[in-house]
């Protein structure tokens, strides 16, 4: 079986495993699930990003679902993943499908399943779809019911919703100069449609299925050229979105990268301390420990979850979650959508800057002053299976007593192997979406962080 769902949907290399034949299996299996949903008569939403063949793959998916008797709202242009989730929720659909490989390299494409509540499908739903893969007929004839496929302006619907959830007037009045790096992805043209174009300097806001040879992921190793551009145009803040715009990274006014750990903490502090909001907090295993300390200070219940936003989204639909997020730039606020949204989070940070009349670096420094300096990095190791297993074996079971010379103070294996030491932690786990081994580290100094990552890479 060539179709296997991972941390967030099915992803595969185009033409190798991501083929029309395998896409047909994924669509048939998903359609079989949608037909069991109470809202099946309302139909499903299908969207797509800017990757190679995404539009064609989305059209084929819509044809298959329509041939099964499902009404399909097919996006009339590329859209972000949260836009599909929003439309699915608001129109009370049985579910949604987003053709995207998110932040993966350009040779990949993917298939994300969205649930009726407007977020990633719960793991048991994915299990049901995977079980359906075993029973669908790969030779089943596809006879599109064109009368069931409605070309739909999903993007404009999403943009109108953003207008209702953000104080765009306050952002405009602030006269912030913004640089937006869409990384050639589906987030392009959204911010310029929301704010005055004179406020926004666009970068990589065009369709380039090769993503200029980089992974469309908003992390430091893929944004060096954007930092140069940012410094040249002299802007106040930068927003960077991944391929399907559900993740975000930012640059402060000095061109310094601000990761999701700091953004999550700044937003949480703002919601609780400035807006007086309450609720529970959900964070994944690789997110900063500062969240624990903010929750402790404000007596907020915190949930620690495995990596993958689907775990966060589940709690957003069952608990009183105020905000949830993960280390890779994915954050969501339940009052907006039980889904991560890189454009919304980026604009919310602008709103916070405008309301508090502080630069992004001032907000970060405020965080450091209260909770101490912390830095973070992730090392993605493209290694052989044997090397990967050697590192995992060395890290498993809590056997390490020191990390780069720092005594171990705690161990947990909720998802991978996480070691705490004085001033930080290290986590080792294989990716659920790519054939890489990820090594994460948070520390109270850059030197300590680099020593730990170097130590971990040489284990085994």
C-alpha cells in the first residue's frame, strides 16, 4: 500500500508515490468516510495550494468525490489550509480535503483531511480512512457528476472572516511597515487584501511550484534571502508563512527571527493579561517550557500533547482551550478556529504591537525580563536508517545521565525522547511527515544550545 497517513495527512513524492492512482485511493477512502457523516448531504470542500499539479489533483479529487454522490465545493483558486477548514465548519459540511504538502520540499504533494468542526481530522477518523484504503476498489470507474461540483470563492469567504476577527483599523493607524514572505505559497495576496498595499512589501508572493529550490517552511535556514530583502526595504516587522499558510515565523524590526515559542508566549500573555481571557492551554511536546511557567503564574490548566496539531485541535473541540500550538510555527486560538493559521497569528501579533505600542523586539525582551532568556533550534538530520536507529537507541529509555556535560534532571517519552538539564531540554524524535530525524533543543544560552545539538547529532 503506497498511501499512508502520517502526523498531518498523506504526503509523498510526486510521480513516485503521489500519483493519480494513489490519489484515487485516498479520495475513495476519504469519500467512503464522508458518506457516513451526519452532514453528508451538505457535501465537502476541496482546496489546493500552489504546488506542482495541486490544482489538477484537487480537480480529480472533486471528480471522484462527486462520482460517489457527494456535493463538492471546489475552490476556484489556490487557498490556505485554514480557509478550507473555515468553509468546512461554517457551511456544516461532512469534511474537507486540502491538496498540499505544507512545508515539505517541492517534490512532495499531499492530502490533508479536515473535519466538520474546522480542524484536522481526529486520529480515529484517519484510522478509519486508512482502513477504508483496504476495501476500496482501485479499478472503480470515476464518472464525475459535474452538477455536484460548485466552483467556490473560498478565499474571499476566509478574508471576510479575518476582517471580523482582527482590528485592522488599529493596525492601519499604526502605520507599521510590513514585509510579507509567502514563500511562494497559498498565503500570498491575503495580507495585501486586508491592509493598505502601501503598508506591505511582498516577497516571494508569486506562484513558483519549485519554491526557488527551498522548503517553504518559515524557519531560519530557509529565509536568508528574505532577511536581506527585509533589511534593504527598512520595514518594522516581517511575517513569513509556509506553503499552505497554516504556519508562521516573524522578523523583528532588526531582522532577527522570532520563532513560534516566543510568539505563542507573547500571545498567551496578551490574551490573559491585557484582554482578561481565561481558559486551558494546549502545547505539544516540543514547545517551550516558558508556557508552563506562564500557565503556572496565571493558574491556567496546561495540556502536554504529542507532536502534531491534530492532538491540539482535538482538545479545542472538547475542552475550554484558549490557545494551542506546536513548535513548528502552528498556533490556533479556539475563538477563531480549532486550526492553526499562520496569517491570522501573524496579523494578531501586529494588532498586539499596535495596541501596546511596542516593537516586536520589545515584546520579546519583555518576555525575557519576566521569564529569563531562552533560545531554541531544531536540527533535521537526513541520515541512513541505520544511523537513525543508532541515535534513537542511544537516546531511548532515559539511559543518558548527562547531555553535553550537563547533568540530566528529567526524562519523558511522550513522543520521542526528551531530556531536561539545568537551563534547557533536548528532544529526539523521527519526523512524522518526512524521512528525517529531528533533534530539538531549548536552552538559556546560544552556546549551550549549540553544544547540545552537536552532542545529540553524534550519539550512537
